């Protein structure tokens, strides 16, 4: 029955149709940071930094590059707890993700090296100047972290790539909250928790679905796949709670004192983009609930694969919108 249902799901979305859907979503994800700033800034009276679209795209790639390795590590640990799990697992994407993260980190560091301007030539990039500022030091730390992670991912112990990636997450959390901010360490701690949990959630779901596809032809693959998805669902519920709490707290800290929350959300680019992100996360949460209901009550637990696959696609959009959110001007200037 399991193999028949899987075949029906495949027939419902043919291979070429699925590929076209993925390409459309990928194009949409690339257009969000490139076209999103102008739409979000319309009528707000705010000015965006030069090259905000490119910076948003690079940050989206950087966040995705963090999500893949962390998610693979999480699911690998969960898979070891599944009784009778097949030995075969999908090839990891960590080597490619770390290289993509390295390219994104280099691009962001080049912007910092030119005084937060888009460099038009290599001569405009002052590499030595990176050592003379806090933002430059953190940008270099992210570049080195992804470089070391890329080397570790190709070594005999690829799991060691998690340590430099942890350093990159810490650097990103510190970068997002400069010392002039009110209680910067609190803000960095919230960003650290938010980014880590989001990376585990999105990357973990992606690798869990890839593992299910790898196991579907194994003798006990259907049972093991349902068990793995159930274990991930329990972890994801905790991650979602942590993401929600840290995200709400971080957002409220950026609201100017005595300002109406609705005014900030509708009349600032940051607020509008934040609303879009919240709506996408709500869609993701609904899809996750749908998948969990199917996992528990459906005659074929693996039918949860369909909403889970939609969930990971929407999570990809959330990652891109998050990159855009970090590049837009804040609704408050810290003094």
C-alpha cells in the first residue's frame, strides 16, 4: 500500500512539472531580495543603503548555507534513534553549502571593506581596513569560518564543520547588534537562539525528506521513514516555540518607545517585511500541523510527505525574506 500511494503521489506531480515548480520558486526567491526593497520602502520616506538588494540576496544564501549542515547533523542524530533504520543515507550537501556560504561571506566582506558601499572594482576593496573595525573583524570571522567549514566537510571527519559554523552564527548575531544598541548582548543572544533554531528547523526538514526518499525502496523503509518524521516533528515543535519567542522579543525591541506597533508594521520597510515573514511562518506552521495530523491519523503515515514537502519550500522563502529583513533600515536609530 505504501509503494502504491507513493507512486500515486509521483503521478500527481510529474517529474518535469515538479522541476518547473522548483525553478519557479527558486526564481521567486531570487527576486524577493532584488525587488523587495523598493516595494517595502515605497511611501515610507526611508532610504535604503546602496546595493541593499544584493546584500539581502547574499545574506539569504548565507542563512541557507548555515541551515543545510545543521539540519543534516540533526537528522543524522535522529536517524540513529530509529530502530531498524536502513543504513543508506542521502549524500550530504554540506560541502556545497559551505562553499556557497563562503562566496556569500566574501561578498558581504567586500561591501564592508568599501565602507558599506558596493565595490565596482577590486581596487576599491580595502582588505586591510577590515581589521580596523568591528564589522570588518566579524565579516572576516565569517569568511574564515566558512572556509574552515568547507575544508572540514571534505575531511575524514565532516562533522567537525559544525564548530566553525557555530562561530559564524555567533559572528552574525554580534554583527546584528552593534555596541551602540540598548543591551546589545541581549539582542545578540536572541538572534543567536533565533538563527540556530531556524537553521535546525529548515535544514532538518529538508534532510529528513531527502532521507525518506532514500529509504522508500528499502524493505523497512516505510516504517523507518514514518518513525524518523515523527521524531523530527517533536523536535520541530520545540524549535518553532523557540523561534516564535525569540523572534517576537527581538522585534519588540526594535519598536521605538511610545510608538504604535501597528504604525511601525505598516509605515516602515522593516515592519512591512516583518509582517510578510510572519505570514509565511504562519503558513509553514499550518503545513507542519497538517503533516503531523497525517502522520498520526492517516492509514499511510508517509502521506505526511506531501505537506512536509510544501513546508520546506515555504521555509526556503522564509529564509530569503529573512535575508531581506536584515538589509533594510531599522525602524529605530539607537543612540
